[in-house]
């Protein structure tokens, strides 16, 4: 398998994403090439990540002074307390703006690590090495950093683009199937909002992606997904308009995750998959989405056994809590819930095109139990 690279272009920075199989060993040479001034490197990684992955990275960084922090990768670490502890350690070890933070893990660690890099001395160098399918196709691209608030998920953060991203497909080998499905939710999202041909391709190949982890299929789906997201953020880096379509399914999803207290009983990808189906059903009921497209998507969900039925996950008495967290979504304006809906496979509604009242949102949820 050939290694692949493409450039993400934004107003604040352009940076490369490197894709390939067994390419962690290139990390040191890529840092030397892209960031020649780096002397110190802080690796923030997941305690549960197979040690062989960390060892491969360390081996490639022999020429650098390395500091390693291993964290339990759960949503609760995305807090001011943990971020402050990491920043204080960087300052204590005299990291300066020419030095570097590397996130080695999934989206939670990427969000936290990039936030810490962005606020320490107003910006250290930052490299993202995503090791989950979800982070490789979504959170590692676009420059969103985040920690959580008691009021909801990802409500505190900055925009801070990485200096480069390295996606090594071999790191996905150890992921449980549930994590593969979690990442697939974002791949499917990108296809549904922007690329019908990609959706049709996924309909033929998704089982090989999720169940067999075919390297060629994985690489193609990851790159296509990243290209869709990169194209959107290149025209709207700070989420003023178009980039909001990436929120498809997420307003519902954040409500679901908050109601579950951001626990592992419902992971982010599962919440997004269920949230997209809610948005799809709402789109159909509002006569925005054709029936044939609803049927095609539902068949896709059933073929892969993806989360589709809200009643299997929540009891009806949780509706008010779901609504409470959905109201906190960052994209909401003027007291309205700003849903991104689907007009057809491959085309999402425009941001702010279909703002709905909290009452209508709640009424729709209530109807799922009829």
C-alpha cells in the first residue's frame, strides 16, 4: 500500500495529512521536515493503547527530549483541571513555542491535547496521531479543540490547526468492532451530507470495512471522508456558516450523550448514528427528504445493524433531559434549535435553514414512542 498525503487548506494555516499502513516510524523524519525547530516533545496518550504503538513512536523520536503523559481516555478528562495540570507540567519543563505536543490516541485525547497546546504560551506546535477510526476520519481534522462544561459537551475550546496529522491504518487493528462502528458513523455522515457516490460505494463495501478491516477499503474510506471534511472547512474554518453542516445528527447526539452522562454505555459514534437517523426521519416528516432516500438509508442501517431505534436506548421519561442538552448545542441561535437536515442523499440543508422551536423538537421526540 502506497503512502498518501494531501494538504488541508484553511485561512489560518495549511497542513499535511499523511496516510498509510505502518507509517508511525516516519514520525521523527516528518517532524524534522515540517518542524525543524522542535527540541522537546510531549506525548499525551491513552493508557489503554497497545504499548507497541507508543514504542514505535518513541523509537522514531530518539533525537528529541520526550515527556510522556498517559491518561484514561474518557470524556471526564476533558476538563479544566486536567488541562491545567498538563499545561503546568509543560511550563515546569520549560516547553516553549518551538516545542511540540503530540496527541496519540482517539478524539478525546486529540481534543484535550490540542486545547492544551493552544493555550500554553498562546500556542505550542501540535501534531495529531489519531489511532481510532473516529479520530482518523473526523476529529483530527479541522482544528477544533475542546474541553467539556457541566452544561454540556465541547462547550469550551478554541480553533487551533495542527502542524500535521499522521494516520497510520495499522493502529486500527486492535480496535473492537464497536469502535469501528463508532468511526463509521462519521464516515457515513460525510457521505450523506456531501457525496452520493461515496454512499453507494459504502453500501457495497462497509461490511468489509467494519468486519474485515480490509486495508485498501479502509484507506479509501478514510481519505474520502477526510477530503469531504477538508473541503468544507477550507471555506469556513471558524464555523460561521457552511461548516455547520458537519453538525448533521450531532444536535440529537449531544442530547443523547448528555442524558447518558457521557458514559461508555453510548459512545459518540453510536449517538451520531442514532442522531442522524432522527434527523433523517425528521427531514422526511417535514417533507424535505424523499421516501426513496429514507428507505435506502434505513436499509443501509439494518444491513450493518447500526443504532436506529431510540426506544431501545432510552425510556420515554428521558425526553426532557435529551431536550435540555440539545438546547445547549453551540450552533443554536435565538432560542431555536438549529438542526441540519437532509434534502437528499449527498445534500444537506443549509445552516439556519430549518430552525425549530424547542416545543417542536420535543414533540418530534415524543412521537418516536407512538
